C-alpha cells in the first residue's frame, strides 16, 4: 500500500488532471513543446520536519510542493492565457481541499510568473505556484 505522502501527492495530481484542456504531469523535465491547452507539472517538494503528537504517535506534516503552469508563447496575449489557466488550476484545487479526506487542508500562494527559455525550443511562458498540504501519518516514512 502506498504511503500517506504518496497518496496525497497522487490525489493532488488527480485534482490537477481535472483542469480542462491542460495536460498534468508529475516530476517531468521541462519539455521543448507544450500542449496547446498548457502543461501543469507537479513537483513533489519537501514534507519538512513534522510536528509529533504522542499517544498515539502522529506526525503532522506541512508538505511544501509546487506546480509549474506552462504555456507555449504564441501570437495571442500570453498573459491573459496564463491567467485563464491559473484560474482553472485554482478552481480545480478549491474543488476538494481535503484531497478526498487524505489531507486536513490544501492551500496555495500567489503565482510567480516568468518567461522560460530552453535551447533549441520555442519560448515558453509560465508560473510557479507554491502549495502547502497539511496531513497526518502514523509513520515518518508513511
């Protein structure tokens, strides 16, 4: 059976896969081309040091992850297209902040936008969104 951490990350990816027209992946390198609806990459991040409650032993995590939201630069207004995709990501995340009961709470911060350049590839426009997942487990490896 997968660890609680793995279940939480898989549930977060499933939320991101619900974004219409965009492709959602986990821990993939930046591509040379991006699907027309955009690409969302989940980075596993760092669970950090948990708070520990005794009797029964419970580890409370504030797992820091991030997502990269990426569009291929085109002739259209890239900023508006990126904003639309970011709003769709926000709606997908807000649809279930407990990730099916696996997490206590899911929160995210403001996006940090940037242009991305990859040698030999078309220019990309993207944003990084920090996400914090609050969840508990009974094992530091679980």
